[in-house]
């Protein structure tokens, strides 16, 4: 019998696991994908929103502001790239200026530092901004965060503190049996005292396994462009247009890896699992982005992607026990600003909701940090040299575009969260994330994964089962 | 910090030939830095033949061609390091590289030659519509998997783009038992060498769809199906022209891009085609830093790469020996009507040679045209071309004595033959 089963290992599930790992509880996380943070968590704008935008008093506002306050410390503890670069919400027409004033008021109500900047100051802060821009709302506490590492490292920390993770396992049924739940997956049956539903896009499907629900998840797709490491200074802040009913609009931002993101679109759709992109939508994203920054170097484009937001029909985060049972907790509809909210949601769910039904006894063995990660390129030359002399694998470069060494790859393969696929390795190390998109290093990455897991390259997956890169070995007899 | 007269970054065909060129012009204190475990670069995965017709007057495979140059490097005892990655350079010509054996090495060079080649444009770079499953590879990546690692990337294959590597891979994959269902090319003409069209597509009955592009990829985990569509004059897919192919793999041969991260990191001036702007000695706008081969502009033939790189090596040697003019006055070379780009983009006009060599590509195929050189508005040379196509680089020499001063503009354009 587990104390807690968490369904879903996105940012939210991972941070709930991390917060619960402080206590003497047995916790199992069940994830249907082949990696943690593999759906909505990995395909978004990678922003640590300040919280000026959500309607005051909503859960979105509360958890966003709390999460953003936690983010610098969390990123330090978990060794995650983060930058408090500030956000600018830009008015490009005179008629939009009153809206900036409204947003400023909203920011004040939410307890978020903000001020208005006029056109002149805006141009100084952002030399590439649309020259027609009239002004902006500056939120200096907003920033950027690595969305790939956030769930991976939160889960690593949770697992180092005793949490168990099962990947590639899909929950197919849940039933209440007196004082506990029986959770059935495509592989096993488990018993747990408490179930936390953090199943993202499918959280409504999971919630319905227990009782009829009055809410649903309406998938809403966002398509993006990724630009290569461009000379710094295309933008110096996260640039938003004014928000609308459809969302925060098309933003232009740098990432923690020095790339630029342009997007997202906002498309209501039926299929929760489709992350396809299309030309008209992306063309529209481009046109909208150019309203903010007219000269975006789209010739530096290295990737397009789409993510699906788990938009709740209630328009606010659903973070509460089910109607019937205090020990079945729904954490659903965590759309934007979900990424930044996740550490705060994790704390709340662990201490307030799980804490209401289970005794929380702090573990003396709990460690809040992950073992530090080494990136030779971030070290001064002398220390880098000493590192390589001691561990030569840090001098052997596997990914040339992103300068990822063999040492870094072996490090992530040795950590507690399994790194089972090429994509999982890419998310952790950036190998294959650069301008050649794995053209040069992928065969070597396939070989390293095959060696590590004692399988043939034919069995190495790009992502989910069925996604191997190569189909057949040739010239076998000659080898 | 160690000192070297000349550091060459990249030990492929360009890097090796540049080293040979510099050595033969008197600079012997050279270091070649190569990222892979072998000299030879991409030639090592090009096991097909067709290399060396100009350089060696015989037909070699890629590894054989590389071997000839490795022998030339070894015969001169030119030092090189392998498995070594350059992590930074600066405008004062300090090169930092790293490898497992030496750790971090800083080299102060008198001159640097960039010979880092190019990389392939990826699916992400053109944003192919639809799903993003496994099974979308660049042609070079499929070639690397097959020829160096021994793995076939798929069994039913469609190829987007008629670049030479794509054509070569159409044949190679067919010979290894895969079915290549077709090649789509967005332009109304092929982008590969004629000989590759014939030997790799026509000889194997592989259909070529001109003015077509991939308009949709379908597949959850691995490619299951693709759609191609005819494109209009703006290269947009025309609705209603879709054709569907059940394939497990989509291979891309949609262009090569100079690999210029290092020069970009030190704000070297770049051309529209993403190579450095160089003079006739292949010196960039940064004093003593040279560029040649595919990192300068993408070549069709390695024979042209090595010829260019030897010249760059010579240029670097002259620079180190203090024999290159350091003058402000230069002639700007411009691509005129019908011409995509010109290398070199500027001329310092010193006395080292009698002839200037121009390389350029035309924007579209033409017949019965003149290549016209105009210096400060005055036509100084015309060359008649019965046929000229974008997939074949033009190399033309221009006697220096036709240029009367060392300032102004030289424009290379295409002119229709008067009726």
C-alpha cells in the first residue's frame, strides 16, 4: 500500500512529488509517457511569469505570484537555468494605453512589482522594438526558466528522497475500496491511501474514474518558432503584446540557452494529443510577432513546435479534493501560467491537501538539492582544464553545436530519473538541440544509449515506443 | 598558451588543402584542429565515387580522396590534433580547443583559417507542416548512419529536395534494399549535378516531382505517411494537388549552411549566403582570419574546395610573411542581374597574381547568355554561356590588368544574348 500515488509527471506532478518527498511517506508517480515533463510542460513559452495578468483572487493569480517568488531559490536548489530578465507588455497603438493602466492596477492587486514605461524609455530598453510602440508595462520580477529541466530535476530530487517513478505506464482505472484506492494501469494494480490526479490534458478523464465531474479540459494548441543562438540583444526582456481573451498573445523572448522563441498561436482543438504544426498558423504567428519586433531574423529558424494547453472549462486552475473524497485530489486545468506556478502548487497540494488527510512527518534524511551538474564550458579555463584532466570525458565533445561533452551525457544517464530516449537526453543535455538538430551527433547519441542500456541501436528510441531511428542493420556478416 | 604561426580549424578537405597550401608557401608552423577521430571530414562518409576528376584526373571515392590529402599532410609533417573541439576564438587570434587528452589548450596564432565546413538545413529550419515523429532525417545523417554506423534508417522512403546528397542517398538506400518512392523539389528545376540526376534517379526509375514540396507529415511515433503538393509561384502549396505516400522515412536534402558559429561569435562580417565576406586571398574583414571551402560558400565538388583552400593557405602564408597589402582601398564585387552571389566580395588588387578567380551561382537556369563583368559601370569582359544552371558553381578568371584602379565596384551579371 502506497501512501500517495501521483498520476502524471509533468511540472505539476514532479513538484508535488518533490514537496511530498520531505515527509515520511511512500510515494509512487505513474507517468504514461517515456519521460517526465514530456507533454505540456516541455512545449510552452518557458516563462516565469510575474503574475500581473491573472484576475486577482483566482488560483491562477495566487499560485503564479507565489511560484514566481519561489523560482529563483528552486532553480538554485535544483541547478536549473533561470534568468530574472523582466517582462514588457507592449502597447503598439494609442488605444491600447488605457489597457496598460488596467494591467498596472491588476499587477498592484496581485502584489506584483510593475511600472509603466513610455515610448522613449521602451526604445532604450528594447532597441529592436516596433518604432511605433507607444509604451509598455514593465514587470521586473518576471523571467525565463528552462522548462525541460524543471520537471526532470524536481523529480530527480524527489527520487533521491525516496519517491518511486514508473514511466510508460498508463492508468486505466481507479476505484475506491473502503479506506484506500485501487489504481489499475496497463501493467499493474496498486493500492494507495491518497491519489493525486496531475494528469494534465487527461486529468478530466482520470477524475471521471471516481465521480461525475462538472468541468472538462479543452485542449488549446500553441505553435512556436525556435531561433538559433543569435547575437545577444534581439530582445532584452520577455516581450508580450497586450493579452486578449485567447491568451497572452504572441510573445518574443530569449531562452535560458540563448535561443529565441516566437509564439504561440492559440487554436481550440479536439485531439488532445496532436502537436502538429501548419503553415497558415505559423505565418500568422510570424505576422503577429513582427508587430512587436519588426526585424526578427527568421533565417535563423531551427525548429517549429506545438504544445497543447490543458485549458479548464472553469477558466481557473482546479486544485481541490474531489467532491466525494478528501483523499482524491484533482490538480487540473493547469494551463499558463502553470510552469511558474508548479513549485507553489506542489507545496500547497503536499502540505494543505495531502496534509489534511495524511500525517506529514518530516524526514531527517531529506535533502533539498540535487547533486550539482558540471558544464565544462561554464567553468573558467583553468578549472575546465583541471576537470578534464581528472575526468577526460568532459573534454570529449559529442554535440558540436551545443558543445555537450560525453561527461555530461554520462552524468545524466547515471541520475535517478531514467533517461530512456534520444529526446530525453536532448532535454537534459541539449545534445541535438542546436542548429544541425542532431544531424551530426545523433548516430553517436544512439550508440551511447545502446551501450548504456545494453540494447542494439535498432531498439534505441527517439521518444515513445515505436520511435526508433534506424530500421535495419546492414552488412552484418561483414562486421 | 602555445604559439603557432597558423591554426587551421577543421581537418576536412578544405583544412588539409589549406595546410598544404600554406606549407608550400613557406609557413611550416601549423596546427590543424579536427573534431572527429579522423582527418577527412565529411568525405569519410561519402563512399560513392566521382571525387577527384579535376584534382587527380581520376575518379575516387570520398575516403580515397581524403586519403590522398592525408598523405600530403603527413608527407609535410604538418601537426594535427583529432577529437578536438574549438570552443572559442577571439579577434586577437587566440584559439581555445579542448580534447580528452590535453584538456584545454590555448593557442596564440598569427593567422587562422576557418575550414569548418557546413551543416544541413533541418526539418525544423523549414518548418515542415504536420507531425514531428521519428523518421525525418537529413540526407547526410542517413548517410552517416548507413555508411559509418551500418544502419538503414528506413525501408520505404521519400526524399524532399534534389540536392546532391539526397540524390546520392536515393541510390545508396535503394542499393541497400530500401524502396525510394520519389524525390520532391520545390524549384521548377533540379538542384543537383546533372550526373547525379542521371546516375541516381533516372537509372533507378525514381520519380522526380519538380515544383512540389512536402505539405504534411503524418505519424505518431514514426513517420507513417507524407503528402506532397504542387507549389505556386510563391512556393506555397496549392490545395487540391496533394499526393499521398505511405513511407516510414522522410529524407531531406534541402540545402547546406556554412557552419560559422565561431566567426559569428567575433562579429565577423557575413554575406547574405551566411559565409564570411572575403577578399581574393580569402581573408575576412578580421585581420589575419581566413575562410575557405564550404564554410565560406557551399561547393558542388571537393575538387573546387581543395583548389580554393590551397589559395587560402597561400593567402595566410603571405599574410604571416607580411606580404599582403594592408590597404583601405578595395574594389567591392557585387552580384548583378541573375547572379545569386559572388566570391570574393572584395578585391585588394595586389601584385601577387595576374588573374582573379571569381566563383558565383546564377539564380535560375538560362540558355545562351553572357556573363558580364562591369567595372565602375564599364563592361570589361563578357563570356558566352550556352547553358548555365544554379546547381553548378561557375568559376571564371579575370585578368587583373583589366582593373585600372583599386577602388570602385565590379559587378558580375547575366545578360541575355542580343537577338
